[in-house]
C-alpha cells in the first residue's frame, strides 16, 4: 500500500512538471491569473496543390521546396478532418503577407489546408466537413465568422489558393466570410475603390496582384482591372452596417 501511494505521488508530481509553464530561472515566479493562450482572430483557407491526402500529410509534417510548412488542419476530399498543430500553437502556413492591420498572420490565425490540386471542383463531403470545422472554430475560439479568408487574400503577389473554383458564396450563405447581396446597388459616382479594398482587408501596395486576388474570390477569375461589377461588390462590402452583405441562409426556412 505504501509503495502504491509513493508511485501515485511520483506520477502526479511528474504530471505537474509536464504541464507547468516554462519559468525563467533568473526571476521569482509570482504567477498571475490575468493571461490566456494565443488568440487567433482569422482563419486562412488554402488548397494543397497536391494529389492526395497522404502526400499532403507528409509535406505538412516535414518540408517542401521552400522549407518546413504546416497547418492546423487538413480536410480530405472524402470529408475526413486531420489536425496537425494545436489551435493554441503557431503553425507555419501563411508566410509573408498582410490582412488589414495583421502583418504576422501565422501568429494571429488558424490555417486550414484543403486537399485539392487547384484544377478540380471541391467535393460535397469536403465542403460539408469544412463548414462543420468552421462552425466549431469560430464558436470555440471566438473568431469572428466574417474573418475567413483565402491565402491569396493576404499574399496576393505570391499565392492564388484556394483558387477560382472555391465556393466562397456557399460559405457566405452558411455565415462565413463575406459576400455581396445580389440586390446591392451600384457604387455611387466618385466611389474610391482602392480605399474600399483596404477597408475589406487587402494590402493595395501590390497593385494588380491585389485586384487579381479580389477577383479570384468574388468573381472567380484572374482579372487585374476593376470594372463596374467590382465597384458594386466593393461598395456592398463596405456599406455602413454591412447593409450590402448577403444574409446567411438559415436551414429549414
């Protein structure tokens, strides 16, 4: 009995050591309860640009041509969801880029890779799984539902994923990201499109690349010039109170 008690106490002591926070030996440890873990505020969607989950899992756990890379989650085309990095940890998925005032996107985001080579439609099981995952992450981590973006949105001069085939409108109908209402009015005379792009979150320093990223998401093409429809969309997305943003579709109504 005595030996069992000693073993139990040792086990508890070891467990406490495993979960105790790192402490600087130079300082006196006077813990404060006024803290929390890393708080992601945006979700970044990618496509893997590979032809299988197995290959993507290997890449995300080792390295690619540019060095080590990872993401928090990977969604297979059959709807399976894999987690590779804890939500509270910083995954290496975004690289250099900017979204709004966020310049270190890896430190402020959750990265989701989607098994897709960039040339094929996203599967229905995959989209359904992604919607479930977004519902979980936004609720549990208190990430604003509008803060779901693509890799190309934050790095327009480098990336095009999740690409022109990604169903952004479908996500917006479920309440994730933003999308203009079909009946949103045209932009008024003198509308400042570049200022609107900045308001949405884009870094306009990349010029035509930024316009291409915007059109990939909202028009499904790689155009590099803004037309009247682009201005209508931008006006809708930046109207006071979000009056021009499509409302989510509520199931059963």
